C-alpha cells in the first residue's frame, strides 16, 4: 500500500474517531484508552524491530501515571500540558537508567528482566501507602488545559483531541524513525547483530536508544490515561497490562507504526463486545483472536494488509 493510501485512511479514521467522540459522550474515554494503548503498543513495536520483547513495559505507564498524580497533587494550579510532560520525563529517566544494563541482554533474558523489575516496582507501589496510596492508588483534581478550567464532558473531549493529535504525531515520528539509520540499526540487531558490530556500530547503544524511545511512548500512554481518569493505581504497571501491550503489538504487527493502533482498536472492540455479550469469556475471545492472527497473519494485521496491497499491485 502506498503512503498516500495510508494518509487517506488515517485521515478517515481520525475524522471517524472525532465524530464518535462528539456524538457519543460515553465513548470518549474508550477512544482515549484505545489511542493510549496504541501508543503503548507502539513502544513495544520499537523493541520488536530489534527482535526483543519486554514483559514488564507497563511499569513505564505506571511511572508516567504516578508522576502525573504527584505533580497534579503537589501543584494544583499546574496545567495539564506540564503534567503530561512530567509524566513523560519521569518515564524517560527511568527508561534511561534501565537501558544502561538491560541493553546487555537479549531474548528471554531481556524479557524476563523487564518483568522482574516491573514486579518489584509493582510491589513497592502497593506497599508504600503513604506516598502512593497503596492499592487504592492516587486521585487528583482535574487540571486546567492551556489555562482553561473545563467541566467533565468538555475536559474529556479536549483530552480526546489532544490524544488523537499526539497519536498521529508519534505514529509519524516512529515511522520516520523506522526508516532512518537508527531504525535500520534496530532491525540489524534482529537479523545480524555480529555484522553490525563488525562495521563499527554499537548494538548496545542502538538498543539503548530504542529502549528509551519505547519507555517514553509507554509513559506518554500511562500519563494520558491517568489524566483522563484522575486516578492512577498499581494495576497500571502490573504484568497483565504488560501482556496486553504485547498482545496488541503482535496483533497489529511491527511492519508499520499504524499496526499498533489497528491492534489496539481490535483489542478494545473485543473487550467492549465481550463485556456486553460474553461477560465471563472475554479472555477466550482474545486468545482465539491471537491464535487466528498467528496462524493466518504471522506478521500481524498490518503485515497482512501490506501483503494484500503488494499482491494487488502485481496483478495490475
């Protein structure tokens, strides 16, 4: 599929999401959740380009969310934009520290070390009640947005617009990153890391840079979710949430940045439909969907779409 085709479909999707947000107030938070999950899965996609999978990346969503809560509670007059920047900055700092030693490892060791760190963080957040609110989490008042104090409906709509704009921006930037020299180095780590080292390029440095980008994307997603909910809890960093991000990344595929949002959309639709009609069987639906994708679209939904587009072009 050509770039112009992607642009058309992205524009149509953005207009459709805005229309849903304006027409159905109840759908605003689910749409924000879907876009936030897409950004988090996009962070996992960055690592998947290097052949690495993190089973604990939700910890950066929790770090971003708690940073948002701490700043909003400590400085009630602060603007939402500043709060979001604080959340992303906290995730970047934490990701940089973790990347300093995690970039040494590959494969299952990389994935399990991330999981181990996330579980330690989850336990600490649950135990340090006086600072984190324990399992109840932290609530905070709705901040102003660009100096405007908004009611709940207006606030959710504004956050939806902000989230949609950020989702489009980060998808474009990540796709440019994939096409850049740095992005190609990440792909080379997956295909032939030894050859990368032979030509004088540090695979560890390349993976560290990708890891920090990944943590920033997941932290942004966690910050947005905390902002719209006015609440952050330890569950935002639990391993199950990390598994959901991995599920979405696999479902959408790592071939294009748009794939993460396709996977997130399908994930949210399945959860909403299952909650309405199959209350006790939503895990079965998710599992069946993942099995079907692995068998019939091993490169994810985006890979399947790109392959079909290439086949049509050859026929023409």
